[in-house]
C-alpha cells in the first residue's frame, strides 16, 4: 500500500493541497477527479518528487516504510510510476537507448544492444508499433498516440506497482482512448494499481475503478459509483 499522510503543498506561496491523506492499495484502481487547477498534477508530482513544490510535514510510505527522503529514481525503483501530463521532448536521446537504460537501471543489468533488441521487439510487434519508432528522438514530434505507446512500453519494461496516469486521454481520439484503455486493462493485475487523473470520463469507462477521489484543495473520497459520475457530469464538481 502507498500511503500519504497529512500532505499540504504550496507553490509560489500559494496553497494548493491541504491536509491530504490517502491510501492506494495494490489490486485496486483509482480515479482522481477535479476541476482544472484543483491540484491533481501537483499531487502526482509531489508523490514522484518535484522540487518546484514546497511540502509541509507529511509522510509518504510504501508498505509502512517511510520514503519521504528518497529521490525520484529511488521511488521509481520501489514501483512508483508517473506518466506526465506535459511530456518533455529530449532531442538526441533515442527511444531505444532510453528504454534500454531504464530497463537496466531497474534491474541492475547491462544489456547489450542485441540483447535488448530481443526484449523490446516482441513488445513493439504486440503493440503494432513501427520499428522505426525506436530510432526516433524521445517524444520529439510525437503524436498523442505515440506518446502513449512510449509510456506503455515503459510500463511493460518496468512493471511498476503504483501507476499514476496524468490525463493520458488528452490528445487521443475516441478509438485511441479505447485501445489505450484496453492495453492498460491487460497490464492491470492484483499486484498493481492504476490511478487515473482525468477530467473527462471516456478512458475510465473501459476500466474497473474501485475508488474515486475528488480534489478541491481538500479531499473528498467516494466509492466508485456510476451515479456519482453521472451527477458530476451533469452538475459539475461544485
Ligand atoms: P490540475 O492538474 O488539477 O489542473 P495543477 O496541480 O496543475 O492542477 O495546479 C494546481 C494549482 O497550482 C493551479 O492553481 C496552478 O495555477 C498552480 N501552479 C502550478 N504550477 C505553478 C507554478 N509554477 N507557479 C505558480 N502556480 C502554479
Ligand atoms: Mg493537471
């Protein structure tokens, strides 16, 4: 279980999150909803660690072990994964090399070029991605769909436990949302947890969600309930 206790966050002296306590249990899927600017991305960034945010006393723990002082890569090694809402483009870093280095960092290995080719190519074929994709610069000029494929490849290679997906539905057409959801649903199992951050509902129509969290600086927790979602769709978050 990933546990957050009493988290308050400010940025540029502005209070964004206040006294948030939240558990993410493996085997359950979550959805974090909230208006634009309600702090959804800030919450994910804080869990992954981002120096932009000032954090007041809080506890972040995995399986009861306090991980407040861990760096992002150490948190990633423990199984936290964040798909960014705004993805950086890195010219000169090839997708193949990027994927090979995160794979090796996770496993403490040094995989050869050919060795990694054997690992990655079946995944590329399974996902119906052109091989040329591996030779491209990281995220440079990627379409919404290609960005998602890169994230899905990372999920397959790293097999993280707590998977935060920040608006992964943005920039995708209806068909791409459905196919991305299907792949994520296949990745989902009792040993991981999908955490969708969204303000449209299309993507979660395809996934079994166990708990909904609504952020508005403070926290409102609710069991997954289609009626609640219909109410939010009709009446908004207020
Ligand atoms: P959401 O993801 O729910 O749309 P965010 O977490 O991105 O919301 O933003 C929460 C609040 O923090 C917003 O009011 C936003 O304007 C503010 N914010 C985010 N980044 C900065 C920044 N670098 N400087 C000042 N305010 C910021
Ligand atoms: Mg956001």
